[in-house]
């Protein structure tokens, strides 16, 4: 079971991809009365610790190895019965994404044994018909984004609120 309050490490799109995906999330949230959140791909989720220590670990992560900006490839829209993976865009599990996650796991503990990179479009409990309808209605014209920054987020899943508390640019 996930802790109701924790931290996570995210990758986020920028520019037109951020604007477009944010609009989709906002529209779906309004239509289905679901939580609003920023578009992101989670690298490591639900870890504990205090904010100061997690910021320090984020900086250690970036200083310990050469983590360069890389492309996150977005694939098909899919769905599941999981609240936080109700409707999402699959991400290609390429060597850069796996490398950055593996490096992050050296500094942040995560209980998830398997990693399924994705960008959620809606959180909640929707029926399969609604999810299939959304997939047919939503145009996924976003194929990739450049991950050039890591974001440390505070998660309050009891109140369904997420807040970015620190971001660090990846060196080119």
C-alpha cells in the first residue's frame, strides 16, 4: 500500500507538449470530476524522508553521474483498473530512461519492483466504456518530449494534491 504522504521524482514535458497534455488533463478532470495534476512521467514514486534530505539526494544524484537530457517517447493511450493509472500514455522503456531511473534508485528507495513508465491523463475509477470512449475522443498527437530537468514532488494522496518542491536541470 502506498503511503498517503510521500515524495516522487518526475520528468515533465515543456512548451506545447506541456500545454496540450495539461489541457487534456484539465478537460477530463472537469468532465469526470477527477483530480487535477501536472503531466509527468514518474521515475521513482512514494519514497519517504524529509524535504531537505530529498533535495540533497536529488543534487547528489546529478553530481554523481553524468545524466544528460534525453527523449521520452510517448506511445499509445492505455488504461487499467488502478486509480493512479486509470488512463495513461505508455512511454517507451528505452536505455536512457532505465539508466536515469536506476541511478535515481541509488538515492531514493522505492517499493515498486517493476517499472512501467507512463504519463497519466486521468486518475480515478472510471468504467471500461468511459475509458474506451476517452481513447477514441482524445487525440494523442504528442510523440515525445525532451527530459532536461528532474522534478522532486511532494505527494499528498489523501487530499489528491501534488506539489513540485525542487527542480534541477540536466547538464548537456
